[in-house]
C-alpha cells in the first residue's frame, strides 16, 4: 500500500480574518496526481462540560449565524494566540457561565472538520464549580440553561442538541462521571 500523505507544492493565502484564515494548497497526492485543498486555519478552541453536581449540567443557548439557528451547547471558545489550553478553558468557563472550576479534567481533543479545517478543540469536564466574576464577550449574547445531565443527553436523540462538540462532550462526560 502506498503512503497516504500528500505533499504541498505551493500555498496561497486567500483571506486573513479575526478568527480564521483561508489558504489554498496545491498538493501532490500519493498516486502522483495534483489536487487543491482549501484549508481554514483556526487557532483552536476549548469546550467545557460544567457540572453543578454529579447530575446537573450547565449549557448555553445562543444564536449561531452560520447555522441560522439558536443552539443549545456546552460553553466553548477560541484560544487566544499561543494561550495555554487549560487556562483558556478556565477563562471561557468564567466568561460564559460565571463559574470557576475547582477541578478541570481533560476528556479528549478532536478536530472539528479535518477535511478542510485545522481547528482542534480540547474538551474538559469542569467540576467543583464556585461562582466567580466573568465578562461575556461584547459580541456574544447567551442564556444559561441548567438541567439534569440525563435530560441533556435525551435532547441529543430528539434533535434539540445538534452541535457536535456538545454531543461528544455530553456523552463522554456521562461515561467519565460514572467512574468518578
């Protein structure tokens, strides 16, 4: 079996933005043929499953322009340049929920859409929550939703939760919490 890697022969920057950049790579595929890849560059992100107790989760409801819908999600946010991942998770948790975590357990990391994006999201379980100060971003409007974890899990099957980071975070948290 031939190697599966592609070799970049040229790269062209198409767009530089606040959150993402876009580039067009020309690649030589394993069979020697050439192709192009549109790549969205992203600094990476964090997501947290904040648990008020072993059975109660805090979610956020917010409008997402790209989805053209209001979604129910676990809190999440984009890393600042070179920001430590866990520090970013703690900052975002405080900003979005006004809670600090006594314990942050990294559950997993995953690519959001590796076919076209470099975004890697680090997902944490946030435990032993205590109220804290936090300032939501000026362009972010959200509503906190507290509910039993079992009810949040059920909302996946009913289609009320359709965000992939939330689905994977909730399901992994449910499994991990059963071992703690």
